């Protein structure tokens, strides 16, 4: 074999190795990207769902405090059922070990307690605003977490 043939074979071998390394990296990177995209999409759905549940819970609770809803027994029972369903859906969205999640759970439970006792006062309005604000802070934290994870930096 001549020197030019050996150089050609060596070039082909190096090209093959570089191609294999590129393929392996591409497969690994695609797997990582797919995982991050899946997690990000799931978190965004979860954030939207929690936001919807909390806002609906607040709206139903405010409707319960309306004197027209209180006078209509059927409407009141329907609203109480809807409130209880939303309460449990909210609690199930939350992490049972995170203090910020548990603050939201405590506020939701307190709202239920106030409405069960028919306490429709400034206290209920204050707690609903506190719940809204705590949820907003919590969702902002989760949104920042999604942004961080979507860039590939894991916290």
C-alpha cells in the first residue's frame, strides 16, 4: 500500500469516528431536549390548571357570600358542592411538604371554614385576597422554575 492509500484510510477512519461521536451526542441531546420539553409542557398545564382552580374557587366563594345566593337554597347547595370540589382539586395540586404550597392549603381551608359558618365579612374578603396573592407569588415562583429548567439549568 502506498502512503496516499494509508492517509485516505486514516481520513476515512477519523471521519467515521467523528460521525459516530456526533450521532451519539445528537441522540443524547435529543433525549434531553425531549425530556425538558415534556416536563415544561406538563408544568405549564399544571400552572394553568391551578390558576383556573383557585380563581374559580375565589369566584364561587364570593358568589356564596352574595345575599341572593344565600336566599336560594338550591343555588347555595350547588355553590357549596362546587366550592368543595375546587378545594380538593386545589389541595391535590399542591406539594404536601412545601411550606408555600401549605400556606395556600391553609388559606383554602380557612375560607371553607368561614363560609361553612356563614361568616361573610371583611375577614372572608381579606382571606380571599391573601389567597389570591399567595397563589400569584407561588405561580410566579413556578414560572421562574419552568424558565430555568427550559434553558437546561436544573435547580
